[in-house]
């Protein structure tokens, strides 16, 4: 079976959209508050998820990253959603450029700890989706603490939905 990164990133967009949809049921105050002492806000986690996605797209294009986004840069859910869309769209443009040879190539970059690191591009692509999944789980827990039922974002639910559309 061939890898299908387009499907993986289509799933990622679907799942991210569901998280944003659920977060829209929060008040502006809930969106920015710690749901439990010591837990970061839904906003902080969503901005991090969105920014990290965009950062990886820049790295894959060989573009420098000078800083991470902050909550102050994206104070509202709409602003964070726009940042998330920019990262998702960047990957939708990048994915068709990944030939088998390019997927096997090594991406080298300087991380935020000022260390040089390298990883195969195929692993970076999987990491982007895995990283988003991890943080979507955190957001789901925070939504629950704030009284909002999170929407399921499991890959299998996306696949079931896609199968139903095809029948």
C-alpha cells in the first residue's frame, strides 16, 4: 500500500476544523482561561498547534523561522483559526511536490534551542499530523473541563465519513 499524505493531511484539516468548531462554543473568557490551575488555555494550545504547523511548512520550503507566534499575536479564536488555515494551506501546496526521492531526503534545520537537527521528510510529515493529534487531545480535555463536549477527531471517524460520502 502506498502512503497517502494527501489523505493524512485532509484528515488533519478535518480534525482541526472540528476542534475549532467545538471551541466556538466557549465564551471569550473561557477561551483564554486556564481550565485547571497550571493548564494552559485552549487559546494557548490552539495557537501553538497552528504556529507549529506553519513553522514546519516554512522549514520544508527552506525558509528561516525567526520567532514563534504568541497568544497576543492571535488573541481571538478567529485569528487562531486563520493561522491554522495558513499552515494547512501551506501543506496542501507542498504535498504535491513530494516525490518518493524527496520524501526520502533529509531535512536539516536549526531548532529553537539553536541546535542543528536532521530528519527524513517522510517523518516530518507524519510528525506534523501526530503533533496536531496530541494537542487536539489536550484541547479536548480542556473543553471538557470548561463544560463543552469535544467533537470526536479520531482518524477512523474521518475515514468512516469519507467512505459514506463515496457510497
